[in-house]
C-alpha cells in the first residue's frame, strides 16, 4: 500500500453492505420534483403553459410526493434492519 496521492484504497473483502438509513427528505423532494417536471414539461409546453409555472407546480407537488416517498423509504429501511 502506498500513500501516493490518488491511490485507490484496498478493495473490501466482501460485497458492500446495503444502506439501512433512509435518505434525507430533501433528496426525496428534489428527485420527486425533477420527475414531475420532466413528466409534464413537454405536454405543458405544447398546451402553452409557461415553463416557470410547470417548475413551480413541480416543486410544490414534489414536496407533497416527497413526504409519501420518504415514509416508504423509512418503512423499507426498518424492514431491512429487521432482517
């Protein structure tokens, strides 16, 4: 093993363990908002809705959806920890 800059650490002996903690709520909010935005932007632009309106609605609805996906993540991680 060398201490040279940029040297890779040694490979783990086994598979990397799965995560057991839920991702932060902000991550769920950002991902859900991005999915909503991408799912609606093309249709909204064809209809004539401003993309700013689509962005704002995506952020608001993404916040609502984030609470649901966060709770699902919490339940999944609790189940994973339980075995």
